[in-house]
């Protein structure tokens, strides 16, 4: 057991099969982390449903003066199939498993791409994992806080004579999908930055592709946000475009550091006067 847990050094030059073996091991560890997160999700599912996911739905129904339940006064969801509740619990737990396993997923992703980096850049493992987790949580929270507006828009499109009584499968599937999609979408700058680190793209290429990036970001945000309302669309597309510009800036800083260029303060230091130059060139008597 101790020999199995002992860290094996990487070969200096990894072949194709070595990369496949390492990818297999890291996928196994990632799947184990997701499964453990799913177990936690199964345990806290009832609390999440009552305290986190249900309040936006209840507030929308109260704002429309619509009935909140078919059996009582308390706000609740309805099921029309015996297996719907079970499928919903598994699906929400799977989404939560991905969220809880995100640090492990980012760590193994970093370890897989480090052969393409130099020694100094390999030290960025902790900042990479921390930034990835912060961005993912920020995206998920943004989706949660804008979901009520999106749900209100979707219900209002149905018409005033339609009373919404949603099931847990449709409702929880929508809110958890949006949170997971926003969280993954906020990893966009991480992908761009480390694509530049690995030499896949350059800052100048990203700079020239800015117009196409704007169209792609808006189109991708429209696909991720199923509500289609402008508030949710702008809430995702604007941060992604800001992240795109920041990744270009970070890419230029990385390129400057790799090339060994002197800092800006040294490069733009005031040059000596012409008289001083001539005086320095004249030999001493």
C-alpha cells in the first residue's frame, strides 16, 4: 500500500502511451472525487431543496398571486411520475458532486498540462486551483441570483391564464444546469491563459480575433442561458468578454516574462542628454 501511494517521478520525455496512462489515472481520481461529492449531495439534498432552490420559485409564484401548492398553503413542487423524485435527486447530487470535486478536477488538470510549462510556471499550481474555484463559485452564484428573473420571464411568456405548478425534475434540472453552466463558463479565462502558457495560442492572435470572440461569447451565452431574457444573457456575456480582455493582458505579461525583457520602468528611463553622451565619449586628458 505504501509503495502504491508513493509518488512516481515522471520520465524526462513522455511518449504517447505515457500520456494516455497518466490521463487514465487522473480521470480515475477525478471520477472518485465526483462520486464522493455525489454522496455528500445525496445527504444534503433535502436541505438544498428547501433552503436554496425552492425560495426563488416561491417568490415568483407569490409575485404572480398564483397557487403555490395543490395540497396545502406551503410552497412545494409536484411530481407526476413515481421515478421523477428519484431521478431528480440523482441528477442534483451529480451536479453537486462536480461542484465539490472542482478543486480536485482543477488540480489534476494542472498536473496533466505541467509538462508543457517551465519550472517557474509549474509553481502556479495553487494560484491556478484557487482562481479556478473562485471563478466557478462566482459563476454559480451569479446564475443563482439571476435565475429568479429568468424564471419570471419564462413563466410570463406562457400567458396570464397559465398557473405554474412545476415538478422537481424540470425546475431543479434548470436551476442546477444554469449554475453549473455559468460556473464552467467562468473558467473561460483559465483556459485562455493556460492555452497561452502551453503555446497553443498567442496574445496577438487573441487580440486579432476580438471581433469573432465577441460574437462567439454572445452566442455561447445565449446557448447556456435557456431563458433567453436579456438580463441573464448580459449577466453572462459581459463578464466573459471582460475575462477575454484580461486574459490577453495576462498573456502579454507572460510573454514579456518569458522573453526576459526589462521592466517598463527601466526601459522608459530618461535617456542622457546629448552633451553628456559626447562628454562620456571624449577620452580623459
